[in-house]
């Protein structure tokens, strides 16, 4: 479903109390009785008016042919509750466009009150399951919309706990900012997914670094489980003659570039000689709900699959094949220090939660690798989108846009600082602010007009008799 935040600014305090009451009642009821909603919200007299307001914007809904009068919480209502929590904690001030779609998640660009761009990831478990309902009929038999929301909460809780532990131990991951219900707020990474990169200056070096990350994760007790070109971001950093390392936006701020990303010509007409620079490719790992411990029964299988994904991609895309057959799972776990899998469990994501989420991943195939099952040597489709943490970037080597065009996710353009500037400015435009500002005009209300009632048959006959002189 698409996130629509237009109505969030106009919900009253009573509306939020009723919406929270429906969420509380959903823990024990698939359909929360209207009487119970009034009791939980403390609004016994006016609860029907607030229920009507919430139902009009599809935050709660009825179930057809229900045995009693009640309402259920929709994914839209859960989105609003999570956004309200982020708004109160000042993690999110405005919400922008959708910039990515994962297997079971939606990715949006958001901003704080200070204008810092961030990423909002909304877990929507059940999306794959409903697409493959015939194959998973036994597992879905006793599943309701409420249970899918519970699984989405578990996925967000696990991913945030793992991301926080990895960030604290200097792993290349986005900076975790906040987590509420089925949503996560993290830093925005100005990078490209590995699958969008056509060539690299040193394939062997990048290959070794990516495999070293797999071994390093195993050294702290974790296995990614979906380590492929879709979940690895590559950031290009340039080291100038001053020895400082710059990301692409930093270089753009220091020097004005033209539409093609080139430095301007001096007044004399001579070409500017650029100083010698070295380019460093920095990988960032994303997407952690399917991560498992090295104590998992299938830990070696997931480890070997992660290694095989990197080897297969580098062989197909960069035509690079390593002579080293490793790394191997048994050797990678010989020395395990600072078990992060145990730290994640201690952070609140219990072993029971892990088993429930693991059972879901196993049954519906959500832990599978993107593109798995293609014929050998077959190239992947180019219509999929990155998972999270970055804007949808244009492909490398395509024609630049004209002066009056913006670099949109669906358009092509060279990978330059100028294009990143246009893309980031387009993300800011059109963001929906979640709070009503002082002095902001309240939307015009359309006055209610009483419906016209057709005169009854009796009134027509009375008028006819009166016209004929009858005494009525």
C-alpha cells in the first residue's frame, strides 16, 4: 500500500486516542468491538464520531459479514501511529517520495526539522505471502492481518537491534536513528547499489573487501543471509592532493560544476588542470531482517550462499574470478569474539521472537536471494529497485538530461555531482510536513448540504386535491 500522510496533520487528540485504542484491542481481538474501543479510549459518548473520522481516511476498517459491530486496524493506521511516534521524538518532520521497494518493505525519504535527509523503512510482511498464497496455504490458514502486523514489528525490531549493534562496532551500515512499531528511521547513504555499477577500477580489491565483511560478520556471531548485489551500496569517495577524503556532495560544494559535472573554464579559455585524485569505493551493507546467528541449524548453508552470491556476481558483471576457493564457514568461526548475536538477544529481541520470525522467513521464502533460480549465464532484469538507504539513482553511461529536466528515478543521467544535486533537491520538493504550522491556513471546509428529498405520493395527491377545491 502507498503511504498517504495528508490527513495526519488534521487528526485531533481524540482521534489519536481512538486509533491507539484499536491498536491495543487488536492484541486480543481480530475485530475490536466498538464498546471496547470506547472503554480503552475513555470516550464512551463521542467515540462514534472519532471512529467515523478514522474510517473515512482508511485508518480502521470493518470486516464484511462480521458477527458483531467492531473495527480492525489497517496498515495505514499502523503507519500513522508509527509516524506520530517519530514526530513526537523529532526523528521525522516531513515525509517525501517513495525511493525504493523491497521484497516486503517500502522505502521513503524523510527529513528532520533541521533539514537532515533520512530514510524511513516500513516493513510490510505478508506481501510475498499473499502473492504466493497457493504455495503457502497451510501456513496462511490461521494468519490474519493482525498477525502480519506483528511479524512486521518483529522484523523492524530485529533489524534495528542488529543495525545498532553493527554500527556501534564500526561495521559499514547506515546510522540507526529510531524505531517504532514496523518502521525504522536511518541515515541516507549517497551511494549506488552494486547491481547498478557496470565497472570498477579494482574488481579484485572490492571483491576481497566484500568477502572480508562476510568473514568479519561471522567473527562476531552473525551471518547476513541475503548478501548480494541488491543489499550492498557502493559509495565513491575521492582523496584530493590535500589528503582529505571527500564524498561526492562535498566536492560539489567546494566547486561549482556545469550540467555535465565538469569544472568551468577560466576566463582565458585554457582548460583547468585537475589535481591528481585517488578514488576509493566504500561498501555499505543494508537489509538485516533475515540475519541469523552462527548457532543457527542452517548457518553454514547461509554463509556459503552469501559467498556464492558475491562470486557469481563478480564473475558475471566484472568478469573476475578468484583462484582462492574460500572463505569457509568452519575457518571463519574458529575465533569468535564479542558475540553480537547474543547482544541483540539481550537488547530485547528475544529467542522466541527470533524463532517466530525465522519460521515466517522459512515458510514464505522471504530469506531467499533476489534473482535466485535464473538460468546460468542469464543477466538479471534491470527493472528492480534498491532496497533502502539511498535515492534511486540513474544508470551509468546514459545521456545527460537537458537543462529544463530534473534527474528523476525513472530517467537516465550520468553519475555526477551535478546530477546528485538535482536529485536531492527534487527529493526535498513536495515533502509533506506532519505538523500544522503557526499561521498556516486551515483547509476550507465544504458546508454540508441537506439532500433533496423527493415529495412522497401522499403529498402529490394532497396538492392535487387542494388545486381541485377539496377541503383538506
